[in-house]
C-alpha cells in the first residue's frame, strides 16, 4: 500500500460546499484502521463534524486515439516482406521514406506519422489486430486486479474493515 507521501493528493476541505473531499485512493487508505490516512480523516471529522465526506472521481487520463506501440519502421518492413506484392509495396514505402532514390540526403523524407498513416491504410488488418489486442489487455488487467484483491484478502484474514465514508 502506498504511503501518504506517495499519494499525489490526500484530501481537501471544501468550505463552500461543507465537504471533506478525497480521492478514491485516499479513501481506500483511510479504510485501514490505525493508518496515517485513517488518523487524518478522523482528525478532520473531529474538527469539522458538520462536513460531509465525499469521494471525488479523479479525471481519467485521455487515451491516445490509436495505440500502435511497437509499430516501428523495422516492423513495417518485416510485415511488408511477408506480402505477395512485397517488391511493389517496398518501393512505395522506400519512396515515402526517401530511401534508395540515389538522392537520400536531398529528398525530403515523409515524417513517421505519414508513413504510419500509409501503412495502416495499406494494411487495415493491423487496426483490427490492435483493437483485439487492446481488448485482450483490458481483460488481463481486470483479472490481475481481481487476483491481487483476492491475494490481499488471503494475506490479511483478520483485518478489520472500516468504512471510508464517515458522516
């Protein structure tokens, strides 16, 4: 479990709304009896008995529209080499990259984003594979979280659960 120093934000008092606001992470930490987070919350409730404790949703990180981690020039070249019309495709690919023209230093190379766009347009199956891979990772991450929670329960069978929302 993270210590308070490792948490970006613990909790804050919102006097305008008469609330003690905390992150989900801090709420979880404050549910452990005797922890620093628990002590801080109890102290805050002592000093502000009429304030309501609220767990605020942290804004979710924006995920990139497309996640093509590992889509390097090397990968593209290896993928193209597996196709029947590889010579034609490699010629087009090399032209985009400014390779093999005899004027490599003079020819302006297309930026990676343009080469990537050409590659994904030429090989749409890569998009399908990437989407399936992302879905698979979500399932794996969910199962890993569940296993972690089960393991935590098994290692602390006598732990006392203290609700994090105090009114």
